[in-house]
């Protein structure tokens, strides 16, 4: 049973600095169908999605043998969307294809959803639970490929989650984060992107594309990827979207095999709304929690100290719930840590808006929180970014 795609590519010398290796693999664990049934024009989509931005930004040419027609046509639309997100960058490059083939999967009501146990993807699962989404997690994305302990922890937790909620799961193993030299790419383009390579331009298509060969093989025509920011959060930031690799204007243009669609899910919910959705769903259905937001500790547990842990802890408290019941360990030191680091945490372009909305939530019931020594200071602090 062939369950692994092996890619290899050749590049001209001037691109050597931007690649760490010239081969890459994607393994679909425990599948019962053969990847040999998937045509080349579909199998190539993941590697292509990871190298396309390199060709756009460096104005280089990619030559491939075959590609799916629907996906081929969405490339230009995704490229346009990125070019609107990053007006300082010049999106050039060429894609030369020998054969464009019109592959087709059924239009159906089957869904798969990327799932990491974090706030965004958990609320996407609960919001779409009636669609029975298949849970997809990539080993080698958030958790480094070589990290055994963290992986064991997460895969167990994810397996428990899938059993608790009666959903199927798929684990994918991939070394796609070892393919590009994102350090060098970030150095070269950080200024123009105002962001690093992975966050700014790789992780959207790069992740989504991993699902395509599987979706083709199992005829799943709907792919969900959870949003980070809501429309309202984006507007308060000053635009329709907060630029990053995974934005609605890019992800929703990702189409494949005629009927295959991608949905950037959750843009009408702020992070605070998502926390509320999760808490309410767990309470109403009498289910255990599985929240895991932290990538600081490689052993897989929430560290309770980093920006993301702190932000989620405060978000849960703002809903008047105890974070200790939702996967965190909180005591007086937690608040001291947040207080000490609040400037570093919140005065960051990416996270500022999220901290401000937590503060707003607390302020909805100022009187209640004024009596809480751990929180009172947070009501009064100025979180505004000075630009
Ligand atoms: Zn953490």
C-alpha cells in the first residue's frame, strides 16, 4: 500500500540559498487506499504550493509535467489575492506545465478540517460538528518532525478528542518545513512583507495543500481551515484583512478537481467569541476539554507562561470560567507573569488586537472585575499600539 508521496526538485544555482533540501515527503498514516490511484496533477499540488511563493517573489520559473486544471486556474487568483495583501511586493514568476488535465471529484457533503486542538480550529470543529468533519493534523507543522514526546502527547490528545466527539481523524507526516530556507527567505523579504516567510506567505497554501491528494482519493469536496482573525478584528486593524499567509481572500480561492473547495472558516467570530463557543459547547454537551494552544514547550503541554497561553487564560477568565478546567494550570504566579510581560505580549502587531478585545470583554462587567486583584490592573492598562 503506497501511502507516501516523495517529491524531488532541481533548482538553478542562484536559488540554492533558499532551499535546505531538494526532496520532500508526505506520508498519510493508516490509510486504506493506495496513493497510486491519485494522478500526478493532484499529487504535485502540495509541493507546488510550498514553492510557488518562492517563484513569485524571486521571479523564477517552475517547470512541471502535469497539473489539475481547477487548481491551475486558482493559482492566478491566489497570487492576485497575495499581491493585494502585500502591495510592496512584486508577484512575478512563471509556471510552465506540459499537461493541464481536468480532474474531477464528486460534489458532496463530506468535510475535512485541519485541527490542532487550539482555539481557532476547535471552535471551527464545534461550529461544523453537524458536518462530521474528518480531523486532520500534520506532524511536522506546529510540532517539529523529530519531536517524539510532543507528538505523542498531541496525537493521544487528538485521538481522545476524536473518540469523545465521534469524529474520524487523519494524521499526516511531512517534512515540508525543512524544504525551504525560511531564514534566508525571511531575511530577504521581511521588510516588504512586514512579516516572516512562514507566517506571511507559506503556512496557508502550504498546509491546505497537504489535504488535496487525500481529498481526491477519498472524494471529499470540502476543506475547512480555521480563521485566526475575525472580520471585525481586521477592520479595527485598518483593513478588510490582516495580512498573513492564511487569509479568506487567498484560502477561499483554493479550488481543486472541479468540485473541491476550501473554506476559511470562522471570520464572523472574534477570538473571544471562539473561546465562548468552545466553553458553551463543552458545558452543554457535558464533554471534557482538550484545549492545547502552546508551542513553547515541545513536550506538548500548555506552558501557562507564553503569550498565547496567557492570552487564552485571560480570555477564559473574561468569560468568568476557570482556566484550570480547560487545560491550563493557573495560580497567582500566572497573573504576576502576565503583568510583568503584558507589554511584550500585547504590543505586537499580530497579537495586539486580540489582547484589546479581551480587555473589552472584561470591561463589559467592570464592577465585577474591580474586586478581583488579579484582574483589576488589566482593566486600567493602556494596550493601544503606538504606531
Ligand atoms: Zn505556552
